[in-house]
C-alpha cells in the first residue's frame, strides 16, 4: 500500500481513536506515524493501542512508526478558595510559594525555580496566554505583578515565561517512567518536550541510548537561541506551535516556523509541523479555509510531516480529519508551483562521497526520467540524504532492519520496505527492480536509479550509483 504524496501524516491516538477499527481506518485514510501522548492516558491504554498498531502493521505489510510524546515539566498555578478568581486588568496580583488557597489578589505558584529565574520587568503568562502579568518586583519566594490582561483564572492553569530560561530539566521523574515503558514497548520515536538548551537533548540521548530516534519539540523560545546545536543533536524536529505561540507574539510564529523548517531541511533532519492544523475539525466535519491554507503552507515549505493532535485523539471526526489532510497534501503536490517552491529551497550537498552520490542520483533521475530512486540503507542515513535532495520522483528505501524502516516512515517522500540485503551487484539490481514493480512505482521498461554502499550492508557507506531498467 503506497501513498501518492511526499509529505507524511502524524496522527495522535486517544479516546476517540482507540479501537482496532478506528486505528485501521486512520491508517487507510493516510496516517504514516501514530503519536501516543503521554500527557494523557495510562500505560495500559498506550499498550493496548500499540498492540493494535503492530497488528495492523503485520496485516498490511507496511512499516508504521509509533511516536511516544513525553509530557515534560508542567508549570501550573495552585488552587483558589472557590476554584477560580477574577483578575482585573490594571490590578495588582501576587504569586508566591505560600500554600494558602488563592483569591483575586494572590495565588500559590509552587515552582521556586520560576522566582529565581525572573529578571527585570519580565512577563508571566497564565492559562495559555489569556492572562498576562508584568513583574514589578520579585524575590526568592514571590513575584508582585500588574495585570496587563485580566480574566478568570482557575485551579492548575498553565504558566509560561517568554524568553526566560528556567533551571528545569526537560525530563521529569514521570517522563523517566514513561520513557522506560515506551522503550520497553518498542516505540520508534520519542518526542521530547520543554527543550530549552542543547543539554536537554544530550540528556535524553544518554537515557534512550539508541533504542529510539529523538524528535525534539521546539515549543520554548529559549531553544531558538541554540537552534543549530539542538538540530545537530536531534534525529528530528517538531515545530510545536501551541506552546511556542503562547510565548511568542502571534506575528512571529510564521517566520519562526519557516526558519525552523529551513534549518532542519538544510541539516537533512525530518521536520514536523504540529498543533492546530485542522483545529475546527475537532467539532466540525470540515476545516476552515484558513486551516486548509495553513496545512498547504507547511507542504509548500517542504515539511516532512504534518501532525494532528486533538483532531484525531479526541475529536468527533478523527478519520475525516486525516482524509482532509491527505487531500490537501495531494492537491498541493499536484500544483506546478509546488516544485518551484521546493527547488527554491534546495541546499548544496555536503562535501562527502555519500552526499555526492545521493545528489547525483537526484540529478540523474530527473535527466533520464526515472520512475524512482531506490536507496539501500541499513541505518537510514542514505534514505535521509535522498530525502534531503527532495527529488521529483518517489524514494524507495530498502533495508534489512525493520526498526530502520519504521523510523523512516516519517521522512518526506520515502516509502520503506524491509528486504534482505543484496549479496552482489546483480542481486542489488534484481531486488530493486522487483521491489519497484511490486510496490507500484515502476512498470516493465521503466528506468530506476539505485544507490547503495559497497561492501553491502555497511552503514553510512553510500558509494555506488546505478541506472537500471525494470525487467532487464
């Protein structure tokens, strides 16, 4: 079962999408990667969904990726006397470490690390930015503020501090438990929340120890100050526009999204655009025109994948949301202007033999009008290089490693297939020609371009380019 598009779809599983029938329908509608949100649900819930995904994978014979999204630190206010309080714009409001229940003049904030990090006239955002406070004075256990934008504030609402780097690690004790469980299950990707600095990714890499790929979520503006280093340490990048949009001005988010996508593409790392893609489809059977345009923009930018959150996890139309995203992606990729946008952001290959071969494969495929580029890969690096080139033709990645095939399911333009490794050049051609025919990428007489590494099966040794005719 092949997709007729290059960009991939990530969908979150949840209460609205936990049955075998629904998960199968989501896959058939176009999902390439299933996201498990560890901010919600029990380990038993996630295990049951994981088992269903792997059963479907076996039934359809196509590698499916599973992503475990860790919750990360959650900064929240405490509780109020009556469960909520009304903050008046222009009024004074104190946040402190005192355990007493809050009211309209103060609230407990049980996070001493926030008070130690405050500087100058910092802003504090509450309830996803609906309430804005300006700090006028602060100490080790309090912050006195002026309410810039008031409203109703209730128990346990979230706290954000724009451009303030907190002395908080990205992996909490809960995350460590969830991570151990997810790795025991055998997830393919781990999404890392609340990343502020490169050290956060380095810490996660030590804990994961190669058992899954790391998808770093960029949702803290502080992370943008070290974007290049964070991308270098990550296996993939997610533009998490929900929290990022709380701490950045709305007008800044589109530009930052494009900057992140460009940087990840330049580095050859898969990049996912997430949050509020088709938000209205949580309740409605069709998206707004603005949402459709938002999805299309990410596709034109060359993002590897687009993600659905509540739309598929808790919405009334999970399958329809995936079908809609699939249709938008396919329509954009049929637009003649799409290739113009993709080509305009093409980056020169790195000065390595592997990159030179992969760049040449793209050029040769276009010159001889090949039906596909076939990349033999063990670790996945060859397929990632092929995707970095953004060729006009499909990329068929052949690998003996099922774990590699699953991880590559999120990568732009890559169709993954687990096969035996080639023994020699003749075997290489025969396996490739058979695979493109069986998967529907080429017909008898079509030309294909093959890249591989010799000796066969050696990771990261792409050094061969071959043009072959299907049926030769």
